[in-house]
C-alpha cells in the first residue's frame, strides 16, 4: 500500500516511527501547508516532498492518504482526497462538525473507497486483553464502567519546549482551541463501544475552567477543559467518563461486575497490565480478594520506541485498514464505527452549549476481536 502523508506536524513523527514496523506499508511522499516544515520532515525521514496537496493527489501511485492535519482541516483535506478516489485514514476526529463527518462517510461509499480514523488503540494488546477478559466473564456480568482521561495542568507544563523527533513544536494553540474532549475522549470511548456495543444516549456536562491558558496569546474560542458524561449503551451497560486538563493524569478504565472488579491503569499504553479483584463474603461484608494479573495477549506484536512518553503503535489502525482493503472487507475501525465515536465525542464536547441529554442518531455493528485475542475453543 503506497501512502502519502498530509500534515507533517508533531504527531506525524509517531506515525512514521510505527509505519516502519509494517513492511506492507510504504510512505512515498509527504506534504504540508507549511512548505519548510514538510521539506524538513521529508529530509529527516528520507522520503519525497510534494509541494502541494494537489501534487500528492495527482500522483497515480498514491493509493492511501494519511490525513494528519490539525482537526479544523480534517474535513476539507479528507473531502479532497475522497473526491480523487483515494482511501483515507484520518487522525481523530473525522471532522469537527457531525454533519461533515456524515458527508465524508457517504462520499466514501459513493466513490467506492475506504475511510477510517484514529484512535486505533482498541486494536492493541492492552485493549484486546481487557476485552478478552470481559468476554470470558472474569468478573461475571459487567454492570458499570468508570473511565478517565485526565492529563493534568498542561498549560503549566513546559509545553513550549516540547519538540517531535524531526523538530516540530507541540501545537499548543491548536490543542487548547480544540479542547480536551475532542482531543482525548475518543480513546476510552473507542474501547467501550468495542467492548459493549453502540451507545444509545449521552448525558453530558462540559465547562471551560481556565479560559486564559496561554498569556498574551488569544485563543479562537474557549473549548471545554473539563467534561463529564454518562453513556447509556443499547446493551444496557452504563459508563461514566471524565476528561480534562485540570485533574492529575489518570487514564484508567475500571469495569464493575457481579463477581469482581477489573481495571487497566493506563489505556494510553499499549501494554498496560490488566488487573482483577474478585468478590468474596466475609462475615457480614462483601470484600475483594488480592489483586491478580490477567495474562497479556499479543506479546510478540511489533513495538515502536519513541523519544518521550508515548507507548502506542499509531500505525496498527493503518495496518488493519490496509488488510481490510486487501481482503475486501470492512476494517474493524469501520466508517460507521468511526462516525459513531465522532457523534459521541461531539455530543460531550458540545454539552457546554446545549447541555442535557442527547439521543444518538448513529449506531454500528459489533467489532470483531483481533485474531491474536480470540477465545480458546
């Protein structure tokens, strides 16, 4: 699969590092609206530089576009690529407006090409291990989930010194303008939809607690830096999700079942261990037994080593996307799945304006586990 990358910003380095783990994926060129940034990126990784997006789309060798632009540009770039008959894998979200996401999904169907989007962490070892334990009913019937994706006071961290491996600064202005919910809620939400099926209704609250995060730098709107939501699943499952950049870093997911509790400490780490505590009766009390680890699946899957704290295989979604194209099937991160995640996240993000409860208009089929995480027969 010959790929062109559009957008050579901070996250592009993570993709380049992990794409190299998959011999079947070949980046043949990159482009960016910042000409010098694209040149520097192309030189660093030894690939071709397309002066413009149009140049990349006119290259008949390019089969797939990897859209790594800033979120506000996702819709326009993906639209142009789909119209040219290219497969598109986009960074999250599909679009900042839900009607635009729906348009992209419909256009891909009309053009007979594939569309998918990050996040892809549900395909990796920790998520697949967690899901396997849920299917085995290790804690009985699951009833409730507590999920967090808090990142601490980022605006007080030395973020202006953060640089990618190829030298691109962290895009703090974009990050603060887009907001913590759109940037991060998709990670836990994508796990929960895979585990428990589609969501029926979202009850959410969102607020901007710190409007001025960058002194002297005006932001285009004050996106929520804290949100909390209750998700009602069609299956009857219920989840509470908090997301923000105020509370200390916490990326944990905890599932409460009839027979115990199961949790992962860091859902942003592809190999974060899964732990279980089982209930038992002692005299008049219901207590939990000692913590036990659940065996990790997929230990031999390829791993990337980044500069910094990232511990994700950003390319696993693209590899699965490519496999689906070659096998003439829908990818696990299908258009309907990505659209459903997008609608959930935007419903939470927009709660500051609309508040209350939102009944979702989308749904999706249940995802199939990765082959390495199937239950033993």
